[in-house]
C-alpha cells in the first residue's frame, strides 16, 4: 500500500485470511506439536531433579508453538507479506533444485554415506540459489561435510552415516595410528 512505509497493516473489516500464510503458520504449529510430542517421549532418569534431557526440546517446542500461534493470528488478519511481496511469483525451478537436493540426500545417505550425500545436497541447493559452478560447490560442500562428519564421529562419537569416504577416513586414521 503506497505511502505507508511498506506496512501491510489493514483494518480488521477488510482483511481476508491469507491462505498460503495460514498454511505456513499451521505447518509451524504442527512442527511444534511433533517436537513437544517427541520431547515427552525422551526417557528421563530419576536422578534429574529439575533439569534433564527434555528441557531444551520442550523450550524449543513451546517457542515454536508461540511463534506458530502468532503466525496464525497474522495470517488470519491478512498475512505478513506486503503487497509487493505478494505480487512476486516464486522461482519454482530453484525450489525444485532445493527440494530435489533434500530428497536426494535422504535417498543417498544410507548407501553413499553422510559426506557424499551432503555434497550432493550442497550442490543442488547452491544450484537452486543460482550457482553455475558445481565443481567448486562440491569442493566447498565436501569441506563442510567432512568437518561436520569428523566433529560428530570423532569429537562426539556419534555415527551420522558411514560410507565410502568415511570408511576411507577411518582406515587412514587406523593406519596412521598403527605406525
């Protein structure tokens, strides 16, 4: 709306609910419900008096729930997008690259391992964001993925998906330590 500094505030009488915004808001509320449900499923040892392993997930779930409720109210009042933002159509090809990368990651993390699956995801996401240099993106994604893998596997001792590269790293570490 011209002349109001980009604000999308409208009178309550002329505001129609924004369907897309409402769907996003309900998605956030649904995510909060899943987080809270799973937080309550975490087994808690009786040695924890007040602060246990469920505190942070419950706080995150409650925060998501409050944020989702605020988004629902905003969507019911006409949405949070300005008129200029509503006029822009999303780049479906870019969204397809990102969603395809996520699906590819889920499908390949088991057989290929964390590092290669993460590289594929990174390359697809950077392509969705407009990059035209997949080899550079693969190198950057590989560096990030290896740092993450080593952080989880070696520092935290958590297996996040071993594959060809991870097994090679483990063999190399064992060989170097064996000398």
